[in-house]
């Protein structure tokens, strides 16, 4: 597995609760049995991969975004700033300019277009990044601060930290947020391969099809892992066949797996078939990205 | 007094829109001229965030003395509305504009 080209795998899903974290944590721990690996929890609104690892904190930093701050003494109340703000983060109520930092997308429009420099940009803390080490596994997570609405800048900065610090590590796994929003696109856009985790239920299928559309729009190579296989129906399997989507693995539905998850434990060591699945999934990703298929 | 209502429609018979930021319309009643007018607010539909502050900006420009709404403004909108000299009454959910106005006159709406 020592290959010069680092491999970035994003683990996403349409539906929440299908097993992104289960797969991310188990896959990362499985790889770390032999090789150095980075697991990054990009579900910054509710990161939970960390529950499965008891590592040593190696680095912690506050993450900032830039927001405008009104300088009343310079302001001429010309009315430009509320008009140019697409996000209604700057409004003018008579003689007062109000800035709503949580709504701000740090686009600088109000600040740059202010003719008298009355909206200088200042840093505002938006979250905290933590980096842990558990033998060969590096685990990086970011928490968005309570009340913050913009998770994209935090996800972006977390990825930059990882790219800077771990460019030498051959495999990085990104545990993405659920859904198909901007957050998911930000979390998956640099990935070489995206694994969509789903469950064989009507909800799972519905949201999987949205996630598939998203990945096709992003032109990402992707495959599907069916978790909790054995419940629901066969529609997800039929859908993947019709759409020519590879199913990398089917992880069986087992009470014991849920028990281990709910007590914060990894499960692959207790289930040889799951260990095989992880091995298959990893081989598929490596082959798909490093050109073995061609 | 000028009374503003968040409303799904534009008339006395229209239901109160319980949402502040994402209200479909702002209905205005001028107690002196007895005139009922409405301002369309549907443009906020296109905004993922910031509907509350956008609507607060609009309310500020309409300069009502009283605002009658349903669930009450969210956190950002409430911060903005603090800068506006205006009384705010809530819990007018499921009422028509006319019923909400009657309840306000008889003191049966909760003020925030």
C-alpha cells in the first residue's frame, strides 16, 4: 500500500444514520493495523467518529472566519452594504448598521464596496479543530460552535489542515455530513473516490438516489455500500443494477453490531465477514483510483 | 396607529402566517385612514438563510407601530427588531387578519 499518490476516500450518504461513521471508523482502524492513515470527521455540526477512539491529543486550534465590523464613526449611511449583501447578514435600520456574523459568508462585498472603509473585516471564531493520534491512526475532527450557521468554511479549513500536515500519508478517509447540501459537496469535492452508504429501505433508496445525482453532478467516481443488509427490500440492489452502480459490499444487519456501535466500540474484529468487507471496499477504492481497472 | 400582520394572503380574511421571516405577505392596516394594504414578501423563499433579517429590514421601512404574528421572530430577527420602536404581539396562529386584529384590540394577544 506504499504508493506515491495519496488516496482520498470520502464516505457519504443521502440518508442520515445509514452507517457512515460505522464504516469510516472501522475502515480507518482496519487500515491502521498495517499502515498510517488519517480519518477526518467533516460532519462538523455533529461529529461523532471520535467516540470510537481514545487517542492522544496532538494538536488543537481555534478556526476563524472573517466578518465585517461596523465602524460607526466612519459610516456615512450611504446604504450600499445592505444592498450588496446576498445573505441579509448586513442590514440598515435608519442610523444603525447591524451585522449578523452567523449569516455572513465572508464574501467581503460589503467591506470592499464601502466607500469610506467603515466595515473592516475581523476574525470571528467559528469552531475548534482537534487532532488525535492512536498508533498509526491520525484522527482529525472539527466542531462547529453553537449558534454558527456556516459550516462550509470550517470544513474547508479542516481539509486544508489535513492536506498541509498529512500530505505524506497514503490514505485519508473523510467522514462526511449526511444529505446532499453544500456541506456534503464541500466534504466530498476533493475526494478521489466517494463511498455512499445506504440501507435497503425505501428511505435509504430515496436519499441514495439524491446522493447519486449529486456525485454525478460533481463527476466523482463512487460506489455503494449497503449496510444493515437483510432488512427492508431489494429495491436498492435493483436500483444500483439498473443505474450501473457498483455495490462494494453488503454489511449484514446484526443486533450485536448495533450493540457494539452503541457502546462506542469498533466491530470489524468481532466479525470476520465484516473484516473481509472492509478489505474488499479498500481494494476496490485503490483499484478504481490508482488505475488498476484500466 | 399602523398595524402590521404576517399573513398568508392580502385581505382581512387571510390567515395569519405563523412565520415571521418567511411570511408570504405583510398586511398593513392604517387605523386612521382605515386603509388595508399588503406588501409581497415571497422573495425570501429563495434565501436559505437570512429571511428573518431581510423581513426585519422590510418591516423597518414600513414603520408600523404594532406587529402581529404567530410563532414570533427567530433569534436574528428578534435582534434586529429590538432596534425598531414597535410593539410585537404573537400567538395569532390559525386566526384570520380580522380575528387577530379583534383579539389585539380586546387585549387577547400575548405581547413580547
